[in-house]
């Protein structure tokens, strides 16, 4: 049994398989061809954080794979009434085949997985967002080919997305240029463990323009992630120079792509003419959550398929 709690839980070989499988599953989806290997399997989705794309992509994906879905929040389950995570995991995992959790601390997810009898997927935590980066890399591959040796510019908060990009860069051999305001840097020990990450795969910049220089992909996120709403006004001031705009895209490679995990705030972390412009692939990126997660769920439950 495997869990998917952070990007480093899989090998490069496993990712190569998942990207190929996601492409096949997407091709079938576009051709209105049924692909239902998970008939009679049940996914439970547990949400402590609100969601649009995560809920729709996992729920629709499991239905399309032939399975069924149970949706839980802390408001409508004992999870919100102080039942120990260990007890919830022991009970829930006896009744379903797969669990997806979107929560706050990574430690909660890890505790659940430790006591689960079925695979657990990270739908987002404060520290990591592996399913989103899975979709982002798949989207890049669709549009530009292999990501190995390429450069990704991360502009904005050193958050769960930035952490996961660093994990992916180290594992799949590409580089991430990170630019954040002072005080919002990536915690390298959280992202890639105490042994750190080499300059071949990661470089930090105080100037976002420098981070975007020669990049093959420019990407960002909201300035204020869920759980940090009280800091919103302070963050708006701190991040003012970290809005992705035409100047930043102009110093990237001419065929550079722009991505954003959404939801987006035009005029804050990105200008409207960038996210809605010709270099943006955010809508394909959002759709691809569906396809890569179907490949992921199939793999966790059935292993490699021929």
C-alpha cells in the first residue's frame, strides 16, 4: 500500500508512468470513451479547508472511473467534535477504498495515514500541494515536452506550492528560481528535508525580474493563502512588487508559459493581461487536475496498468 502525502512519495519512474497514464485517460475522456477500472470502489473526501477544484476534480474523477464518493467536512462529522484522528482513520479506512484529505497541518494528514488501512492522498496542506504540481508538470509536458533541464520561476509566497515545486525539481531534475518578499521565504528544510537542495535545482532571488530571466514557466499563487486571512492587508503591501506582469514575462523565454493554481486575484498577484493572455495555460492546468488525479487514484488502488 502506498500513500501520496507529498511529492517525494513517488519516484521519477513512477511519475513518468503517471504522466503517460494521465495522457491516455485524458485522451479517452475527450473521445467520450468510458474508462471505469474502479467500479465498486469508494473514495471518501475529507475537507477541513474549503475547495472548488479539488472537490470537483476528485469527485468527478472517481465517478468517471466507475466508483462512488463520500464527502465529509468537519461540520458534518465527528472530525469536528474532537474525535482523535487515529480513531477516525481506523473507522473510515475500514469502510472505503481510498481517502483524500484537504486540511491544515501536514502532521494531521500523516497521523491519519499512519492509522489507515487504505491509501491516503494529500488534497492540500499548509506545507504541500502535490496534486496541483502533478497537474502543473503534466500541463507543461503537454505544451512543451519534458520538463527535465527547464527553469520554473516561482514569484510570490514561499508557501505549500513553492515547497512542492522544490521537491519536484530535485526529483525530476529541473530548476526553480524562487523570488519572495523578505520574511516570506521558502523553508528549505520543510520543502526538501534537512539535507537541502543544490543550486542546480534551486536558486533564490530578491528581485522577481531576475527570477523570471530565461524561465520556461512563470507561476504564482495568491498572496494570502487559506488560514492567513488576518495578514491580508500586511501581505498586500509586502507583495506589491511581486505581481506577475508583462515586464516579467518579457524577460522569460519567448515561448514561456504562465500558470496559476487558482483562484486568482487579477491586479494583485497577476495582471489580467497575463492570466488571460496567450501565454497562459491556467484553464488547461485546472482541467488537468481531473486527469492526473484519475491516474493517481487508479495507480494507488490497482498499480501499473498495461
